[in-house]
């Protein structure tokens, strides 16, 4: 089965480590997308084929998170895009970015290791190296979101605004009632 681009939305979420890729994927998941994070780039065409031949009718689209956690991600990028085009699908590339100062602060807060940080290459060097590697992918992005001054909620709003028609179509109105009171 050859899917058509107008049938479903395919979104690739990439960007700098610590810039909000996982948060962006959670937003897509909340909008009803089928989401996969940490996907090796070479598996993307197989996942798209599986998505369009299985129960994709239950989802408005597919969102895939890909980044430097996988070795040679940038080197495989062009080949993977060519393989995806065989399915008549043009994925939307969402790239999240942030300033180095903000990324340094976020890493200090979370105390998580950067994927490129080693004993010889500290966090600042790892961020610079990551920027160099991801620059060609950033230049190809359909949407670049600088999350430097965004809260999690701001990022959610930006993504939902971009895909507003999809999110409104995929879910009905939600109402949450909370009641609280003291008897005396």
C-alpha cells in the first residue's frame, strides 16, 4: 500500500539535546498521534510502512523523535529522507533549539549527561559539537522553535497552534469539574 501525504501527517521531531524534543513528542501524543522517541533513523521508513499498513486509521498522524542518541544520525539523514519519499510521504521536520546558556542551565538542573559529553569533551564542547552536527538538519526544518524563553506550556501552545486543525479534529471537548468545599 502506498500512502499519500494528504492521508496522514508524519512529523519528525529533532533538535538540540535539552531543547524540548521529548516535550514536543508528548504534545503530539496528547493530540492523538502515534509517537516513538529515540528512533534510529534507519528504522523510520520501516515504521512509516508499518504505520500506513496497520491501524493508522486510529491516529491523525505519526510523530518520530530522532536525535544524536543514535550513532551517525546526521550521516544517515539524507538517505533516510530519500527512503521515506518512496512512500509518497513528505514528513514535516520540527527542530527544537535553545541558546547554549539555557541548555547549560537545563543540564545543571536535571543533572543528566549530554549524549556527546565524554571525559575529554565537557558539556560546553559537547553542545558546540552537537550544533555543528545538527546544523544541516536545522537548515532543512519546516519549523524551528527556539525554546530558550518558553515554558513547557508555551511550547505546547506553539505546537498546538501549528497543528490546530489536527488537534481539533482528533478530539472532542474535554471538561474537567473539580469541586471543593468545607462543611464548616
